[in-house]
C-alpha cells in the first residue's frame, strides 16, 4: 500500500495572507474532486475565526476541509504535529480516490511536507521554558530576540521580532541539543518526499496586496474581532498561547489599555503587511514553486494547475 501511495500527486496552494488562496482552492477542489487540508498555523485553533480569516461553511461550498478548528488555543502544537496530522489527512483523501489540496500561508508547514523534514524527538526543559517566560514578562522580548539572533541568525531572519513562540523555540532547541534550529532542520532533510507535491503560489503587486490587507483588517473589526478575543479570554482558564498570534495580541494589548483602538487597528495592518512580505520572501526560496498571477483570470490559474497534475 505504501508503495502505491509514494508518488501520488498532492497540490499545494500557498502565498501571502489575503492573496485569495481560499477562493482559488475551493473552486479547484470542485473541478477535480478534491478535499482541502489547511496549512495555516492559526486557523488550526478552535474559536479563532474572524482574526484568522477562517472560511465559513458557506464559503467552503460543501468541500471537506481538514485541520480547521482542530486544537484548543491553549494547546501547544508543533510543526512535527502538523506534518503527522497532514500526512494522515492526505492518506485519507487519497484512499477515497480524491485529490488532496494543501492550502495556506505558513511556510514552515509547507516546508515540512515538500522537503520531508523529519523532526527529532527533542525533550524540552520545562524549567528553562518557565525562565524564558519570566524574562519576557519582566524585561520584554527584545533581549531574547537578540540572544536568539546571535545563536541562529538564519532562523531569526525568517520570523518577526515579536514572534515570541518561535524566538523561544530557537533558544529551547539550542539548550536541548547544543545545535541551532537551522542545523537541526538541515540534518532532517535527508529523505525523498513521500508524495509528488505540486507547489503553486499567488503573486500580487505589493501595493495592491497591502490594500487588500488593510481592507481585510477593517472587515475583521466590523465582524467583531474584539468580541471574539473577549469571548476566548473568558472561555479558557489559562491564557491561550494562540493569543500571541497576529491580530490577537494587538487586541489583547488594547483590552489591557496599552493602546487606543485606532492604534490597535493600525498596528494590526502594519504587522500583517510585514508578515506578508516575509511570506513572499519565504516562498520565493522554493525553486519548485510555480507562481500564479493572482490578479489575472482565476480559471486560467486553475488550468495551469490542471496541466501540472495531469
């Protein structure tokens, strides 16, 4: 069975936030009898719908989606977890005779699949994690960011200086293994991918993409992002780790009185634009990516994908 599955084709649609991945993937799925596996490190969480731009049931158009509303916002969920769960979903889709379509903008998740990265079973030191968390609370994140930058400048280049989760991860891996995160990943890329991943990314003019991002944030505010954050904070006894995600941490700061509503909205827009820029840089590094004109005809993009998988 494993041999038959080995080089089955899997479509991957990636690109920056607000680029139109969801609409394209759903239309494609309808044409090729496909099912969609989310590749978004925020949409994986339950209760986080507006701020993650999670597709609604209506938008899904009857297409089955995997790994949406999958884990609690308080749960720690690693790239290794994602890879294992996605492999299960892909196998399930193929076993039904359908086409798997992996869709999202989380570069780490995409790479874990297309490069068949094997994540070593690293035992993390809970005491060290508590020390790091205490340092962040007392002195802020900047010192740890600079420390991580000194240890692993390659890994730190790929993330935001405000990405606490991934900054701490760099430090924890180094403490646990004596190796940088980059070294661990390089050592892990030795296997041939299990599937034949056909990777497509949506390309926008930067200014037009930024305008789309600004509009999306305004829509999120009208849809009730602030109330969504309040409801999540009230629902869970412990502070959800997912609240450190883009769009959520800024609302938390506003609720704490650390900024005005206008400042919060502008900060979300600014940080989202920065994130989109990092996403574009990330996906450009993958030489097998086929770029699609996001501003062009969607049917033409679907035809390009169909040519690649047939």
